[in-house]
C-alpha cells in the first residue's frame, strides 16, 4: 500500500479513470487537522448512529478501539452525526498507542489542540467541543460504512479496503481492486516522473503527450 501513498491520490484517481471507474474520492468537507497530513492503510470502519434516549453506554466504542490492530486507518461514520464529536484526546491517544496509521471522521472531533500534537494524522468533517455521550453512539465496527463522496453522493468503505490520504484528499481503493490498481499506479508513477523531467527539459506538452500517452 505504501506505493499508493508515494504515488499520491491524484495518480490513484487517474488510474481509476483509466479503468473506467469513477474515482472513489471522499467529500472535500473532510479535511486534515494539520497541514501535510498523509497516510495509507487498510480501512477499519466504525459505525454509529444518533440517539435521543439518553443512553450513556460507550462500551462498543471502547471495544472498537481496544480491538484495533496496528497499521489500520480508522474510518468513523454513521447516520446523521451533527454537532457532536466521535472522539477526543484520550481515545485518540489509545488509537495512536495501538499504531493506528491515520483517521478519517465523517463527523466531529474535539481537543483539537492536543490531537494536532500527536503523530497520528486525522481528517475530519468538523470540530466541536460537544461530547457524543447521550447523543451519538458506536453500534458496530469492521462493518461497511458509507461516507460522502466528491463524485458520487456516497462512497462505501469496507474493512480491509485501502485508504489513501494526502494533500489532495482521501481516496478509497476497494480490496477487490487493490492488486490491479497498485500495479497500474506503479506503472504510471514511472511515467509521471519521466514526463515531468521531459517537460522540465523543455519538451512541448503535445510532444510529451505523444511520448507518454497521458499527462
């Protein structure tokens, strides 16, 4: 998966286009807490839903983090997350200690000053001081989630899909396509470097297009 991150989300998106598949890029509202945040890893979806019952049980959320293997990207999502945070400093610290490669939150986070100081990069939809207890709760994990997309209304993320995030955004590579996409990304990465060098050397763009097949 590291080759996907090295190539960058733009190349990965171009590869999807070359395969006739709309790039499964997440919505532009999901942004990094700190500049330059980037990561790659298998998706570890965490599913939740809004509640109005006053239920204060958080055991499934804690179990999801306790069971989190090293190297995954935690993808927090669920129905109608409005105004509340999915996690703050203590839960983020627990994820970081467990070796979580990165986090994508279709919702809110809090304790942002602290979250920005730890090494685990985080993309989130918003920031808020409001806790989720009694308002939103985790109901399951390692089950598929749907996250807003840029091209499609929603992008489905399943356990084990590759999540690639960099300065351009976040893109999902379904597990079934991972080998094909990775092989083509490696091929295109070499072409990108060669075409960049040719253009830097003064090669006209139309000539470069004929030489390399795409720009």
